[in-house]
């Protein structure tokens, strides 16, 4: 992990440090385009072929039904079952609280306007497989979809070597009432949900994190279907001062680093001693990690920045716009109002990012690669669309009529004006 001094960094260097561009994006885009075109033209056959090529399994069918999921779920260890149920309860409680009914507003006498929420009828959820299978992501995506009232929830996740899914995902499906899991991974899963196949329903919006192939596929199908957000490799930025615990900071950095070799774990600190102790702790803690090789590569591509004060640390953080931001300081309350760009924030020395990843209740599907400057994380709102309503009474039409007529006339849209004028004449008539 390289160490920089913030005062020595030029504007262009800061921009470079905040960039997450990867050199071979073009090669990935070309391959993803081929995969999407194959799924569009060949449907289920392409999905079965890709499962054989990428997942090394020959599928007899592309999904597991309710009975199969129940059978697989029955093998879940008791402690894992309890943990999933606890996480689900907290996630449900937090996302249930996001349902709001808006008041009707009288913008002028007799003119009533309001909004009502409607669930997106058919949504697609991508649950990553690859180097880690994520039941937590299943909970994070399906729970708000159910709360929002989505009528059809299509779940895709890569098959295991036995052509099935694991007991954790299966139990999530049973717990949530999801009747099928489609055994499809990668860009081909995104294409299947975007365009539909003989087996996979076409959805209206796709949710879920994934590798660079999945992310690229989501951005490529946006002219066909909505997506939750652009999302790339996982990342965390930890802001630490003299009150931080280097043991905890190191653990938080490694928690992100073990996601993948392209993950970023950034430390910004007011103390050179904290940086040095954290780096020592990283080496100590790395030795016992099963995913040591992955985490080591991610840490090697990450960095630490020494700053003069926490205000400068916040300046850098807002420019970086991290997926996860940890304020590892006892004075965190003083800096909450300064946070402008972040996906999810973890406050104080006893609040690890992994709490939000699994069970605190907040959603862990978050914008990465600087997109926290414009995107929010997944919430119940992400599964809803808001429809506006308005009603004009006789008095309302009279009050607003002249304004609409004048503006329509100014824009040269006579039919728009007539829609008001004819009604007003009828009222006078």
C-alpha cells in the first residue's frame, strides 16, 4: 500500500487517485456485446452453452423450482438459518419504514396535485456467485422488492458445480417466498432478464452487483431496461485520527480487500503513526485470512493518504465518493454534515462496514466507482415509481386558465390553449 502526503498532491494527481478506470475495459465490452447478442438471438440455448463454457456444468433446465429449493434449504446449518432470519428482520424493518404516503397539495384554489407510488411490476435480481456466494445480497434486493409490492421477482444466480444453488440462497428463497432461482450467471443473466428468453421472463428493471462483465452488461442494456445503478468493484474509504484503533481500521480495510483483487481499500488519516500501525496490522491479519491472496493483491493496489486535519480528509472523501465511508474517530458527529458524496456511512470505532453488509438493516447494494456523486444505494424507493395526479374544480379551472392560455400562446401551441379555452367557454355558456 503506497502512502501519499495530501499537501504534496496536485489536482491532477488527486483526480488520478480517485479514478477507477481499468485498462482493458474495451476487451470486456467487446466480449459482453457478443454474449448479449448470443442471448438475444439464441435464447435458452445460449444460456445453456454459457453455463457449460463458464460454469463448467451441463444444465438440464435453467431454474430450480419451489420443491427443489425447499429440499436444498433443508440442509442449512441451524446457526446460519438463525443469522439469515435475524438479518432479514432488520432489513425488513428498515426498508418497511421507507414507505411513505405523500399529502395532496392545493397549489392554488381549486387545483389539487399529488403523487402516488406504484410498484415496478416485474424486476430482475442478480445474486453474484463467482468467488463468493452472497445470500446477504439476496436479502438486500428481494426484501425491498417484496415490501414495494413487485408482482414478479426474477432471481438469477450462477449454478454451482453440481448444477444447483447452495443451501443459503435456497433458504433465502424459501424464507422470502421466491418460487424460482434461475441458474444463470454473468453478463448472460443480465441479457436474459433484459430481453427475455423462452424460459426467463423479460423484466422492467435489473438490480444487483457483480463483476466487471455484469456491470458492463447492465450499462449496455440500459436502452432496453432500467438498472439500479452502475456498480463496479467494491471499495471502502476509512478516515482515521489519533482516536482510531489501528486493529479495527486494518480489519475494515481487509474486509473490502477480500472481495476481489480489483477492490479498493483507502485509508485517509491525520496521523502517520496510525497509518504505520494499521499497515502492520494488515500484515498480521492477512496471515489468517482464507482469501489472503485476493486481499493481498487488492491492498497492493490501494493506498493511504496523510492529511493535516479531518476537514481535508472530508474534502478528499467527497472527491473520491466512496461506496463505503467509515469515520473511525470519536468526533464523528462533527463531520456528518460535511459528507456530500458516499454510498453508505459507518460512524465511530465500533461500527464496522460488515455490519451494514449483513444485518444492521441498511442496504449494501451501493454505487461504486465515484457514482455516489449522483446515485443512491438500493432502497424500497428503487422498486417504486411515482405517478403524479391533479384535479381541477370549476374554480380551479377559472383560476389557472388564463395562465395556461398565455403560456401556450407564447409557445405557439394553439391546441394546448384550446383545451383550456373551450372548457372556459362551456363554463360561461
